[in-house]
C-alpha cells in the first residue's frame, strides 16, 4: 500500500481516481488545487504525488517542484491533457516525473501507480 497525494481540479475525475486507487489498496489524500495539496505535503510523508498540471492557485508543475524540494526521492506522476507542457525543458518539471496523458482508463492509471510505487 502506498500513501498517495492526488491533486486534480476536476471533482468527478478526482473522486473516480481516489476511489479506484483506494480499491487497489492505496491510501489517498485528494485536493482540488495545488495550494491545498502543498499544505498537506508539508505535514505528511507520501509515496507518490499524482497531479494534474492545469489547476487554480498553484499549478501541478509548481506543486511538483516544491514537493521534490521537500523530498528528493518522491515519485511524481503528472496526469494531464497537456503532456507537451510537462515535458518541455522550460517547464522545469522534476526530471524523474512520469507523464500520463488524458484521457486514460482507470485500470491504466492504477497499474502505472502500482508500477511506480513498487520500483
């Protein structure tokens, strides 16, 4: 079981993802914005940050950069419709981050999360 922080501003997608990950045996804390997720990060140790890129307040790239500063070994996965933004060198996204493009199937993301936390 992994402790996952999920940051996704689309409430229905966030709810479905959290439920799928919990059913797979993971503990999930979910937030609809980067600022709330960052506050959680400062207080709790997590195994994986699963974040959208485009969110109100603090975007996912900034959240990932701050998370990596707090824990250099943290595993990070972006879930986004803007994969080119995350992969572009000027984004300064953490180099170890995995990018999963929307749309995706819930089984696909659960399998990818399981692979990342097992590594």
